[in-house]
């Protein structure tokens, strides 16, 4: 694996191997390996992040790799340097892996096509893709539910602006998930979906669900002409304990984070026993460790 740009570059076997490796790493108390100390990783985040940025840093350091967190306010881009030249500069200094988060869709792929040795990981590009999120989500699901071919997974919320929803569609398609249902208001139905079916009815969508994934409203990606009636949204689409009664009794609840409590999901549901939100965060460290290992071992 030279880069990780989007889930569709992986096949079923490669996804299973990454999740198996992450599971193995999760069981160990120490994953430090002297062999990785000769490699280095840089984080370059043009959008806010807690989970992705910190877990990549933790993953790299746990393996023994030095990590550079480039501070955008003091980087030479403020003096007019273009992004590609910044990346080539990091490459010339010997950085081996770059994790980039950017508002521009396709930027990770563009960079990967224009550098020589540095390996690019897409940490989220606009509303296009967030591959490591999909991998950690699937790892979390598989820890609780064994046969994905029999599962009904439901994603609820702002599907139109969500890179998480896109990458989940890809991974569910590749792994042949039994049913994927996307629940969203009329205004957020995307022009195209790659897998699953769409409904505007939360009750209908969530019926018999095994897994319910709530999404944050991505206001930062709204076009100037887009608006939202938040009260109406909360009334019709917020995940509550009451609405969860339509799902299977052992259904699990997930959210990629950050959570806006009381908006897309009730605070009580976030903190309930069936919520795996913090387990997703934990698994994120091990999935990212597995991805770093695969990029450096091959
Ligand atoms: N899920 C996710 O990408 O979270 P952060 O924005 O905190 O990285």
C-alpha cells in the first residue's frame, strides 16, 4: 500500500487484514518497535480535528516514530508557499508519511500524484472521503456483530455533506453488508450514492437496525444558499431512546464525533450502555497504527 486515499482502493481481504492487525495491536500493552524509529510522520490539518490528529500522533509515537505537527499559522504557506511545495519540502527533509486533512476534495490524491517518496494518508478531504474513519467504524461494528452480511446498518443525518457517509458506503459495499439505509431530510439527499438506499423517514429507516450511526450537521460545508431549521431537524431526526425502540433490542449506537449533544443525538443516548462512541475513538488509535505499519512494511 503506497498511500491511503479512499476506501475503494482496498479490497475485502485488505480491509479484513487491516482490522485483524488493529485488533492484534489493541491486545498488546506495548507496540513500540525500534525498526519504526527511522521513519517519521507529519500531521498537516487545515480543518479542526481532535480524534484523527491526536490518534495518528499517538499511533505513530506508540510504534516509535517521531511526529511533526505542522503549525499552519507559522508555516511558510503564510509567506506565499503553495501546498505542494510545502509537502515537497517535508519530503526533502525525509518525512516518510503525511496525514492531511483539507477542505478541498481530491487534495490527497493530487498530492500523491505529485510527490516522489512521501506516503499520503487522507485524514478527510472536504465531503469526499475519510477512509480511516470507515475502517475504525467497521472494526467497532465487528467487535460486537459477527456477520456483516446479515446486518442492517443505518446512517442518520447530514448525508449530503458527509465524507464519513461516503466512506461508510464504500466499506459496506466492499464487505457486502446486508443492508445500508441512509436517513436524511429531503434537502440533504445527495445527487448520487454508491451503496444503500435512502429514506427521509427515521422510523422507517431505523426499523430492525443492528447498527445506528448518527452524523453531525456539517454546517461548515453548507453553500451560501443552504439553510437549516434546527428545531424541525431535531424533532424529526434526533436519535433518542424512544426512536431506538424501532431498532433491534441489541442495536448499537455509533457516531464519528464530534458530537453535538441534544442536536443529532440525545445526551442520554450518547452515555447509554449501547453507545460505542468512545470505543470508536479508542479503536481509531489501533486502526491508524495498522495503516502506518502497512504503509511502511510494503
Ligand atoms: N471523526 C473525526 O474525524 O473527528 P475529528 O474531526 O475530531 O478528527
